[in-house]
């Protein structure tokens, strides 16, 4: 509509040592913070303290920017299928529910919840019951 701005998100994986840096994109939109799910997952596994997250933002770990610059997410279609995911995924039950709940309650970043489906292996596609009438 009139006088509205688009919501722009860039998928930038910046964990240090990358040629592309998140700082190159924040002037033109948010970026996907791949560190977010990893850090929240570490807290859920008690490898890190949730209280440390009061310091989230510029300077907290590599590549973190201000909350208004990031799209926060726990998992995505790629890291769900890693052989040993470094983030919680839906198969982790209560641990996953806790991390998603934390993300939705915490005020750092714009949260994105993953909608997914069960799969047995990393190359399995979505459920398919054949062609539906009227759809190609």
C-alpha cells in the first residue's frame, strides 16, 4: 500500500572468515542471524548461560548486530538436515520447544518460526500423496 516500506531480509552466513559480512547488508534490510539458533541452543543444553544474552547485540560474538538488524531463527530448511545439527530442531522435542519459546519471548531480533514436516533422511522431500484435482 501507499507509504509502506518492503520488509527485506538477506540470507548472509557470517561466522567469521567469510568474504561476505553482515555489516555490508544492514543498511538495506535485516539479515538472517545464523548465530542466533546456535547460541540459544547452547543455552538450552546448558553449555552457556541464558543470562549472558542480556549482552546480545553489537560486539557479542562474531557478526552480531543490533536487534533491529536481524531476523532471529532457531533452525531452517538447511540446518535441520545436517547430520549433527548445531542448532535444536523439531526432533529434539521439549528442548526445541523451549528454544522457540525463548526466541518468541525475547526482544532481540525479528523472530521467524520454522514450519516443517517429519523426515527420515536429509534428502527426503515434503509429504506427497499424488496430484490433487485442480492443482498442477
